[in-house]
């Protein structure tokens, strides 16, 4: 019963399918919402519910995978927040990047609450990568290049870790849902930059070491 409850909760991370909530899940969310207050957003309630369901019983190997994902989401979240605050994004693309930024913030919120006290804090970031992209928040072309880099990296990272969650189908479901959203981000960002939305019929996964090596320049 506990495993079924966890699967039901996590399977609904995609807001497009919230209409199929079962009655026991509604009751679970109602309890979380009451504790958080009437103005709590759906993502906040979901994150709180996820922690109630499994946050304190994750094996260390899974905690490591989720913190790895959380680190990447922190980078993306900070990147989009910074771009929107800096005004580097042209008005015709603002809606798109606001939505992407909102998704990344929700990913951070979910993973942080799922991990509870085990969650890593947001690392100190250098979005210029030590000066290599010094105009990242001034030149939209540079910003767009970094956006594609981060989104492609996220897609490859989630794909590379899927096998490590194979024994935790609830978490695997969430990871695959986030993976597909990151892929859609990558596709639209590539289109804005005048590039193909795909490189081929198959995407290649990246190992944790490869992803962290690519992300390291952006960690201050």
C-alpha cells in the first residue's frame, strides 16, 4: 500500500494529468495543503507530499542521484532567473523563457523537498564560466548558446541516470517526466537559434562524470 501511494503521488508530477487524481491522493494533498496554508501553490503541495511519502527513507545511492540532478536544476534555475532579471531576452521570447524558468524552479522545489534535509544547497555560480562567456547576460546570442548547452546537458544527464533508478519506479517516473520536459526546452531553444530541434534519431546519455565536467566551469 505504501509503495502504491508513493507511485500515485509521483506519477502526477506532470500538471497536464492532474485531472485523473484518485480520491486517496486528493486526501493526501488536502492534508499537505492544510499544513502549508490556503495560498500554497500546487508545486509546493506536491513537493511537500513527496517528502511525506518517501523523503526520509531514500537509500544513499538514490539520494546521490537526486542531489546530482538537483545541482543541475539549481544551475538552470539561476541561469533563467538571471537572464530574466538582466533583461537580456528579447520581448518576443519572454513568454517562452519565463515558462522554461518556471519549470526549472519547480524541478528545484520538487527535488529539494523530496530530499528534505539531505538536499544540497544551491552552489555558488559563475554563469560567465570564468569570463569565457562574459557577455552572457548582455548578449542574447551568447545567452541562447548557454541555454541550449544547459538544456542539452540536462537531457543527457537524466537519461544517463535512468538505470540507477530502475528499482524505484516512482522516482524513475518523475525523472522520465522531467527528462521529457527538458527535451522540449532544448527543442524550442534550438528552434529560436535557427538550429534543428534534434541531432539524430537517438539521443546519447552522458555519465555523471561527463556532465559534472561540463558543468564545473559554471560553479564558482
